[in-house]
C-alpha cells in the first residue's frame, strides 16, 4: 500500500488509487492518460520562502502557471521554485509524484481557485505512475489549504 493511501485512509478518505503503465509525472501526461481536461489535474508544486526557506505546497490546476510575485504578495514574502532535492527532503516524494497530503514535513498549502470548479480532480499518489480522484472540497478539507488565485 502506498504511504499516501495509508495517510488518506487514516484521515477517513478511501481513495481509488490508479496505477498506470504510462507516466503521469506531468499534468499533460496525466490528462492524456486519463482522458480528462488539463485543468482537472492538480499539480503539486513545491516552492520555498526566500527569507526563511520554509516549504510551500501550491496545488495548481494543470492548465495554470503560478505567478510567484502574486503568491509572494499574498504570503507577504518572496517565494522561489524548489529543486528536486529540496522537494524530496521536505515531502518524502520525488518531483512528478508529490501527493497533496501525507508529506514528511507539514507544509503550508495553497490551492488554486480554478481547481474548485470541478466535481473531481486528480492528484499524484506518491509516484509518477499513480493518481487518485478526489473532490476539490475534500482536498481542501484534508490539506487544510487556503484557496487563492495563483495565476
């Protein structure tokens, strides 16, 4: 059983983990494999605050890019994109497979407002070949995230 599946089940959510033969490490790959709109894929992107080096998880609609200046203004501090080593160290998961919950280190989580328009979104389940469907409202509840405009 995948660590994120255990975490989700321990928090009362029984996910339907999809293990795929093809990579879903990018939102484009995931949307193509699942046959869903790109916007329905929730990218788990890790950033860090420049001043303190604190990790920030931003769950972004697959069709959007993060405006770091806008998000930094929301947070009141400048942010930068984290590299693969930082991501693995803080989350316990490799880039391309970072789930929205169940990380090694508790992460401040921001959720792209555009994800909230869907009944179901798809998130990574810890590897570049695993995904699970979840409602945006359930994801908001489990991640303790804040919904913001990220683009």
